[in-house]
């Protein structure tokens, strides 16, 4: 995590934060004046008496997870910082959306209780992206270099289907074991 905090200080351009809740990392990004900051969080469930309020985080813009590809055009975001544990339900869509919109580097971090970082790195390598995996106990950091990555619509849909079957097989095996 120290490497991520050091890299946050050197960011410039458009930065997209997905599921970022760590106060220290947010403070580092807020102090940096050379970035345009966007944040994506899980949308709270709208109940009968609750409303979803659009709050801005000190100049950052909140964006819906499902409209990420509409908001950002191809290769328009320089850096993406993502907490995998916050968006694990959306990860199969986030995978190809992030390759599509990211220009430089993608930082994925989280805990590896249920997630294998090496499998995630291989999923990004299918798009011809360079990956670097660093594990520190239960925590991991994956750095994906998307400068030379390519994403086609049909391949992305095919990989979503393959990943869905892979995840379904994992869920069945977990159910049989427990």
C-alpha cells in the first residue's frame, strides 16, 4: 500500500477513483492540484422513504457505475484507482470498461480472502496489458499498464461470458465443499 500512496503523489491529468474509502489516500488526491478527480461509489438502494443524494467530494464528480463507459470516452482517463472489495459484483463489467477508458495505469488493491490476484492479472493480460502483482499478507496491489492495451467489443463480450462460467464453477465448487 505504501507504493500506491507514493504513486498517488505523482498523478497528473484525469484520475478516476472507484470505491476509494481510505481517508489518507483521498487527502493525498485532494491536495494534488494537477488532477481532475472523478469518483464512483456503489449506489445506495432507493427505498420507499430514502433518497439518493448526489454529494460532491470537494470538487470531484460522482458517477454511476453503469454509466461509466458513457461518461468517459475511449482512452480519456489517465489513472484509475480501484478497491476491488467494494465493486466485486460489478467487476466483470469493470474489467473491460477500465481497459477501454484507461490511458496509462490502473491500480487495483484489496484483500485476498476470496479474490486471487494472479487470476485478475491474467484477465487483464488477455487485453495485451502489462501487469505487476504485489502481495503483502492478505492485501494485494495489482498495477496494470494500459498504454498498449487493445479492446474490441466482441472479444470483451466473449470474455464476460467465459468469466461468468468460470465464476459459476467457482460458486458451485464452494457450495459443494462447504
